[in-house]
C-alpha cells in the first residue's frame, strides 16, 4: 500500500522499498506525531503485522490511513505467532512486529518471535522510535551514562524487596515500569532497600498530561501525586553512594584470598572485589604474613 504524500512535508526523504524480513517497529507511546517515516514505510509494505493487541494496532493503522493483515502476539499467543512469522519469512514476505506502544521486546512478548527468527537465520531489523524507557531517562534528571532497566517489580512486597536487594549494590541508574495502584508501596520498598536515593516518577509520557515528580524515594512515597496515579508509569532511581569496605572486612577477605594466592595476587583480587586501592592491601597482606 502506498502512503498519502500529503502526510509528509515536501522535503521529507522519499519512501524506500522494504526488503523481506522481520521488522521490530516502534510505535508512539502517546503522541501520534512520534511515528517515524520508516515505520510507516514498513507498515505500509507489511504482508503481516503481529500485534500485542490487534484492536489497539488497528486504531493506530487507521490513524495513518493504513490497513494490514493482523495477528495477535500477546503472552498467550506468542509461540503461535512465532511459528506463523517464521513460515511467512521463509516465503520471502515482510512481517512487522509491534507492541501496543513503544519499542517491541522491551518487557514485551514479541521476544519469542524475534528469537525464533534469529534461530532460523532469517533477517531481523529494528525500526527505532518512541520508547518510554528513554523518554523517562531524558526527563528524570538522573545520570544516564550507566543504566540498568529492571522492568516490572514483583507485585508482592517480599518478592519485590528480594529483587531490589539484588540491585542494591550496583552503581548505575535504575529504571522500572510500575502500575498506579502499586506505585506507593513500590516506592516505600525502594526507599527501605535501596536507601533514600534521588528519583523521579514519570507518567503519561508524550501525552497531554505528561508529568515528572522528582525527589528522594521517601519523599515520593509520601507524595499524594504518587498515590495510585493513572496512566503508564516509569520510575527512574539514581545510583547509590559507593559503599566503602571496613578494615575488618578487608582483613577477612585478604585472609581468605591468601589461603589460595600469594600476597600480591591476593591483594589484587581483594582490590577488585572491594573497590579498594591495591598498594595498601598488599602492604597489609605482607604484615599479616609477618614480613
């Protein structure tokens, strides 16, 4: 299907032909103007579109004057969708994969389809565009040079705290997806386990009521704006302070390491493990050996 040229400015790059393959197509997370020209090219050319919710995708296609054959690809249908996709790709067709909003495969059942195509050696292409993860990072005001995306936390507090404990010692910004009803409890658990780090709660990204609430985790947990808000929510938590190992901890680590290694190698191992300078550790290792 060809696209209506009036949708684009006269200076827009011309439409490109689309080669057979699986295309992972990012779609708007709220603002329909965030659709890319390449995404429209692919969806117009697609022989099949795999969609998390076909009703949502049908509305999206209608907004751009497009029609396509749709197949469901949610948690319950991803295995079947993967079989269909591989069959169509082997026949030399263009298959597009979209989620309800944003970039496919990010906390999304489409992962099964992409893995199946890759396993068969079939062509797979990303069509980048809107992403709530990246939009939230831009808005949060937290470091974005080292980032760990942790997806959705478990709904029960005990399991949630266990997962947060696994993330506690990392020195990177953390990004979570969360639902409105669980947000306050999640922020409370984050503050307890991660410490009172700076953070931001972002919601309704790119939409009319886009909002970013910033503060420490404990402040956000007590903020009325974070008590069961509506809309899609992304929480960005800044990195924690580096923990400095105590002298007894360093001695204990050296003692254990020197049962296996000479002093120099033991000091190097402990230096890396505890993020401590090597030279003082080597000197201490020699002292502990009585040299």
